[in-house]
């Protein structure tokens, strides 16, 4: 066969091979994953499900995350993924799935990311590992929500839906809506296959909004606001002199003429739905989808702060249409409220019969004034109200309202409860029920209770207040027209304010001479409530310490017993709230020499700290306890924060080779509270020298290492009991 013939055969073979399988399957292209920045929030992306790639070191940016497992759409995607354990701080691929909003998002701490709690939102999302299932392809580019609103004049606009023609191989097309101010819209053609975005859209057709209708929310003005502008007549308290009960001489107001309602515990009324719909008479065109969300006259705000629409009017009215690539919501508001006043506040308002109807209205106006000055918002203060009489009732919790403008009408609708002034019972109620995650307590914000009292309480407040303070609640008292010298004999508990407030230094108490002067207390009260550095009752025995463990690593301990000691240290540590702003822990191991295992603040979450304790290696050697105490003072307590209680826990199994008295006395003089725990051959006299007086509360002895665990609750109890018994001044 000639050379030319061979060449022709070879070329024919190549051509035949390349076209032998015209319908054969090509290799599936690799999924393209768009990259995002750490601050990208799920609500900014107008897709129902998508995949993204997060960069490294997002945790250090501290971009905010709201919720646990299911996150509010204003959360950072990457930090939510780190919080959920889907990726590490090194970054990676994440699949994001949008879902319906939640009533509440509960904050938590996980994987080095602190998520925050939040009231309800209209849209949520979850995250999963960025490995698409077989046959599933995600968009290779992201569709972002435009940043400016699109508005249409009311002169007969026409909305036409132009649907792209599907091909035999294309996915179902996306219906694209084009809004134009002219009467007709030319069809839009596209050569590219439409990207599928899983949103419900109205059927194709023409929709004409009602002309001349602008939907606004009007701010409410309390009908009782004139109460402060009237000069009060002579005190109503003096008008009735008949005493039906000598124990409560002042509590002699006759019941009002109107029928006393049937009161019950818990939330007294549902959230007022009238605050989320337009004014009566406003109209808007109904879309043909049947989707309730389509009836909302406001622009879609699923990816924005819900409170944006709680601030009254907004104009012009945006055209009503469902979310799509052409919709343009209002620019989002990332934070609301005064971020310098991030506190959770419960106002306990006096609803007793003695206060009278007029004063009750003045009290409501005072609360309205406080809510407006304090600037309520999700990034600042949150406010709830409890009314007390015979029993306390929650008017609304911390999570019900997240803007001052919504609080105004809610406060004005509160109806007087009546009964006695049982303040002690109300304080017990907020301690056990009000400041909870379910009611919107955010955890990272100080808890504040402001008690308004007409005259004096009709029950004892001391014990209930003590328990509330020990739970971290900062109690303020505003007493209006308190008892004069002739009335003090009728007071149930003398000096009830000093027994109740967080501190007796005058910062937490407001004596008001008359109801007419109550309005003057608005600004001073707000200033003090927002001074978080002085809200000292937020510091509890579990979150206000620098604790140094000084551990004997001598040869007599042995490897197995040393692991038992470390387990004891971990069990004690487990009971405290661990962070750089809460309790911090450091550990020194010693023999003849000393070794700093880790310093205060080196591990700022509980999981990392417990892992660090497990990793400590047994040293072995002699026993120089005195030198170890001095070392702990130099390496740990010298770097302790001024607002922390300094606690040292020394654990040893034998007599020290050096003197312990002088080092122990030196740390005592520096304000260190020292506990000593002796095991087996430890010297009792040395344990007593080391321990702070009284020895019975700070020095313990066990005969063997395996019994150490029995003293964990005893040590925690003594630490807390000592903290709570400090003078309140």
C-alpha cells in the first residue's frame, strides 16, 4: 500500500472516530462558584438557593450574625457558615437556602462567632456544605437586589409581562417584568437562556395600580399627652381620709365606676395588627397569584431591617410588584437604635387603684417620653413593660417592638389593672419569667428593671430584689410622692428603696416629689440607664472573675492523679461564663520551678479553654508552693483587669519545701481571694496560711484524688455567696 493511501486511511479513521458518537455525553463542566466578601448578607442576593465561596479570616471582621441554625437574612453569610461549622475560618464553599422568616432568632456562641438574638424577620436562610448534589447546578453568577427604589407616577402606568421562549434543552424560563411609564411596552428579546430564580411571580398580564393612592403609616400621638401640661390640683391622695385598713393607710382610693375587667396572667393582648397595614381607605391592586405577600403595598423588604417600615411615612409610594430582578427596594438600614445604649429594659408600671386614672395616664405619658428619648432599636435598647397590681402582667415583652414609634401607640392602649401595689411579687416575676430568651432577652445586653411606685409598696421587696440582683438585674426605683413623716408608720417595709436597688449610692433611685414633676425625670433616667459602665449588677459571681489555678505537678502526684486534678479544674471552670469581658482563667503548674500553662484571656471561649486544660502535660519534680504563689501574682494577677475579682485556687498533695506564709500574705494584701485544696499528705497548717479568712470557707482537704469532684459545688457556692454578700454602696 502506498504512502499516500496510508495517509488517506488514517485521516478517514480520525474523521470517523470524531463523529462516531454524535450524541455521546461530554464531560460535565465543573460548577463555577462565585466568590463573595465577608460582609455579604444573604438578603442582598436575589436567589432562593445558591452557592458561594467565602474568603479566609472572616471571623476577625466580626460581621454580625443573627440566629442559630436558621439565620436572619441580614446576617453575614460567611460568619453564619463559620458559626454553623459548615466552614472554618480558612473559608470555603457554602450552599445558601432561603426560607420563610422566623418569629425570633436566638443568639449563641459557636466556633468563635457570637450570634445575636433578634425579633421576627420576613426572610431567613440556612447554610450547608458547598458540595452540590448529583445533577444539581447552581447559578454561576449572583443576582443582587438593586439598591434604589423604583417608583411610578400614578398617570396610568402599564405593567406587561414578557416571557422568553423556552428551548427544548433550556430550564424553565424566568418571567421578566418590565415597568414603563408609557401605555405599551415593546417586547424584550434575549438570546441567552434565562437564569432560573425560584420566586413566585404573578401571571402575565396588565396591572394598573389605583391612582391617587399613597399608602403611609401615620405616627400615633397619645391622646393623653396633655396630661403633663395641666397644673394638677391638690394631691388626690389627701382627698379621702377614711381608713378601711390601718396597715395600708394610703391605699384608700374607691374603685372607679367602670367595671373591673377580668384579668389573667401572661400576655394580655396580641400584637396590634393595625400597625402593619395601611390607613383605612387606602387601596392597592391585587395581584392574581393569590400569594398573601403580593398584597403588601410596601416594596419587598425581606433582606432588610424589618423596622425600616415602622418609622411612619414613606413617599412616594413604590409600585406594587413581586420581587424580581427588576425590583428595587429601599436602601437597607443595618442598625437601629442607640448602639451606645445596648440594654434590655423592663419597666414595672404601677397599676394599683391608689394611683387613680389621671396619674395612670401621666405614667403612660412618662413611658412614651422615655421610649422616644432612649431610641429603641435592635442595635440599641429594647424595652418591655409589666403592669403590676395584685399580680404582675406582661403588657409586651422585649421582642414585641423594635422601634420607638411603634411603642407609642402600644403604651397608650394599656388599661389600668387595679389592685394593691405588690412590687415584691412583680420583681420575682421579672426575675423568673421576663428576662428569658423566649421574651427577647439578648444575653449580651445588661438587664435593667425600672420600678415606678406611687407612694410605697404593699408587700416586702427585700428578698425578691436580692434574688433579682444576684441574677444580674440592675434595679432602679422611681418613687412618686413617697411617704412623708406621718405616713411612714403605714409603710410595710422601712427603707424599701435601699433594700431593693442595685446599689445604695443614689445612682439607682429617683425620688419624685409630685406626679407633675415626673416628666423632668425622663432625661436623667435615660442617661443613667444607658451608662452601662455603672450597671454593676450585670456583673454576677459567674461572669466577673480572673481565676488562677496553681497546680502541684510534683513527683508524688503521678500521671493518673494529675489527670484527675485537671478534670477537677475543668469541672470548676465549666460553671463560669467565659469570655474576655466575663470570667477569665489562667493556670500555673509548679514543682521546684514554675510554668505558666496559659494566661488570663488567652482562651476566650469555654470550648477552647476546656481543650487547653486537657492538653496540659504532667511535669514531675519537687514542691515549692510558696514560689508558685509569688509566680502567679507576677505573671497573672499583675495583669488582672480592675473590674475583675481576683481568685486563686491552690491544689497540692504535700508539704512545701519553701515558706508559704509570706507569699500568701502578699497576695491577700493585693485583694486576691485565695482557696487552698489539700490532698493526701498536704500540710493543714500551710493550707490555712494560703487560704483567705475564714478558713472554713476557703480551705478544703480530701483524703484521695478521686474525691476532689465532691468539692466543685462547694467552691462555686462559696465564690458566689462571697460575691453576693459584698456591701451595696
